[in-house]
C-alpha cells in the first residue's frame, strides 16, 4: 500500500509536526510513504515514517538527491509534471496544508478518482476534511485497501 503525502516544501512548524505524525502512522499501518521528495511536509512525512521503521519514496522534480529520509529516490527531471507521477503511484493521498503545487496534486487525484484526505488544506469538493493525523491515516488506509486490485498468486508459466 502506497500513500502519498502532499504539502508545501516550506511549511509551518505545525504542518511539519502533523506531517511527521502522518508518516509515522502510515509506517505503523505497513504502508509506504510516497511524496515529492523535497523539504517541508514531504521531509516531515518521510522522517516520521523512517523513525517508525517504514519505507519512503521521493518522486523528485529534478535530478537532486532529495531529503535525507528517502529510501527510494526517483529523479524525474519533469518539474511540476512529476505531480502526476506521484498521484498515479499512490493508492490514496493525504494533503497537509499546501499551496498551488498541492492544489495541482489534489486536482489530479480527484480527476483520476484517487481518494484525498486533508488536514488544514484546500476546502474542495471531494477532499475529505480530517481533524487529526490519526483520522486521515485511518481513512486513507481503508481507501487504499479498497482501491487496490486484488493480486492472485501466479503458478509456473504465469497462470493462476
């Protein structure tokens, strides 16, 4: 299960703390944190996940290294277009605060039918407003499990 955590690269201290909790809770639910790989909310979510023993993936807009809490770094060289790759890589999305980049990720999520859960973020039809990181992660995990196709084991030769 992969849950995208989206938000500003230059977030407030409160947003950083919220995103860190979100990352920790996703890791505790055996999920992988996917993000844009930079600072702010993205770094905080990765830091929380890493401190809880989780896995993190950063889908970067450029060819840099990203934040220090990334396990997997995907250097796209795509600028803001990488937002589409991030959303399509996730089973559910959690928005923490956010500016116009976050808004674009929310729009792509809603357009493609990805469930979006928000903590102090844009108030838009389709974004489920949550009061706490626990609520956001609980709902995102449930939605992620519903949205993932079941995978049947394959026998020799690729048949099941």
